[in-house]
C-alpha cells in the first residue's frame, strides 16, 4: 500500500503514527514479538516508535497475523497488560469481537480520526471484507466512502487490543 497525494512527511508516518498513538499508553518503550513466520513491516513500525524486538515469552506487544488461531490465554494476557495487534480476519480476532462479514468494500481513501482532514489515498484500491467491531471498540481509521472500520482498538484490563483490517504493507505504509 503506497500513499499518494499526502504531504511528504506523512507518507511514511501515517501507519506508524496510528499504531503508536493507540499503543503508547500501554507499552511505551516496551518489547514486541511478531507471531508466525512472516514479520512483514511490523518490526520497522514498532521499532520506529521505540519498541524492541524480544522473544514471545518476554514481550509486551504481540502482533497476530491474519488467520491466527484463537486461544483463551490471550484474553488473560491482554487483561494483565499485554498489547495485542490483530491483523485482518482470524479466529483470534473473532474471539475479541472483530469479525469479517461476507460483503466486501473497495478501499482507497481513509479517514484518520487523529487528523480527519489529512487526505490519505492509497495508490491502489484494496478489496477488504467489511468487519464488525466490538461495541466498546474505538475506531481510529475508516473508509471515507462507506465508513467501514479499518483500524480499531479497545482497552481490556491493563492492556489493549488494536485491530487492523489489512497489513500495513512491506514498507509500513
């Protein structure tokens, strides 16, 4: 996903900014682990916000890829202070209330609640499922035309869950 028609400084920072703002109250300067074999751009995004890579056994922030299996231990980890980033549809995301509907939306323009007037336009449209998010979740970014949620999150106990509809791309934006 490449951004166009945005101020030069915003191009590489939009995704990192949204993730960092959502996670900052919970894990400033914490450690992270990306679950699964494909780390993608998450290490770059989280490192740019001052977080450090660590083994999953000692991490504060966890990134669960699309398709991650559900496990009851995750709710407990989050309630005890972990931050969990959920990517797209998965049994794990569904266990937290982020469920894909059968219908899809074509996303090319976004609204970021931190700066609703910033024109965020992806270079190419992406076809994504429309998602239901839990009632208590705060939507951080949505599709400009359909208002379909694209980034949402919520606090749970001492921790937090951040959900993103699509991976942030190979470069983190």
